[in-house]
């Protein structure tokens, strides 16, 4: 049972956020101090963040290992934030049910790791969860054209995935703008999330390009005032 408190911030599927809708902030647990994980989760919720971003790495698709469904299931009863699970794994189709059972509200998998993209999106939707697709910096946004009408979320990796604390890749800005352009042109409904190097230096550029959701790791967990940093992010203006 979830603890009492505010309800999770959940999107209505296939609803485009208005330009003046506040940016959503999703701290990435990857940058937390795992020796004090419960405290770090409480810090995230107390900061008025919207989502908790959960980076699952398998040591194959990316050169690092993080955590699995057992950790997510353990923290789920103690946190009312929306759980945004990012699968940086090979063969995500074999794992999605485990993470849904653990408490995920959204499952994002990588274009590069799956062959049957549309089928997996359907499976995630059948469980009444949001379905996201992510691309690494070397993958073209236009590779996603066949699935963009069906996903709820597109996650732009603005660093090469596998490790936290990396610098924002400047070419990511054009990729965000391209996703905004396609969404406007075809009336698609996905939200645009950006993960990697989002901090007080890059946040204006990322938001100005049109990102709806800002994933932030080291900048949040290393901040002297995490709640103040979240307020900064939420005050940013997005492009239309």
C-alpha cells in the first residue's frame, strides 16, 4: 500500500501539454547516495519534483550496472512520485512485466535494443502504463517516425548512456527541436523528456528547445538546495 499524501502526477495518455504548462522535473536516482537510499527518495519527494527517474542498466546495452525490479518494488510503498523507469538493457521485451509489477508508471525502452517496437508499446499500454521510446546520441530522431504516433514519451539522451555526471551534448538541442517540429506538424501527442547534463547552465537551452520533462541527476542530488533547484527548473519557459 502506498503511503498517504499527494497523488502521483500521472499524465492522461495522448494529451499534449500546453505551452504554458509547467515543466515536469524528474530527478534521476542514478545520482543518489545508495547508502542512504530511503533518505534520498524522501529528499526527492520533499523537493516538489514530479517524477522519479529510474535508470535500469544491465552492463550489456550500456557499460554499467544499476538496480533491478527488487529495488523499485522496495521503494514503491514509500514514495508517491510517478515512477519513470528507463530500461537501458538488451532484450527489454523480456523484462517489462517485471518492472510493471514492481511499480513502474511509465516504461521507456531503447529503439536500438528492440526489433518489435510497436508490439512492445502495445504490451505496455495493455498494462495501462505509459510507453516511451529513447534514442542514444548517435541515433537520428527520424528513425522513430514509425512509432511516434503511438508513444506517450520520447526520451532524448543528451549524453552517451551508462554513467551519470556527464556534460550535455550540444547537438541534442537540435534533436529536441526536431521532435517539437514533428509533433506540431502531425498532431502527435508524445511528451519530450531530456536526460543527461541538465543543470543550472544548460537548463535554459534545453527548456527553450521544447523539452517537457527534465531529468536531472548530479545537479539535483548535489545541490545545496534541491527544492530551490526544482523551482528554477519549473520556472523555465518552453518553446511551442
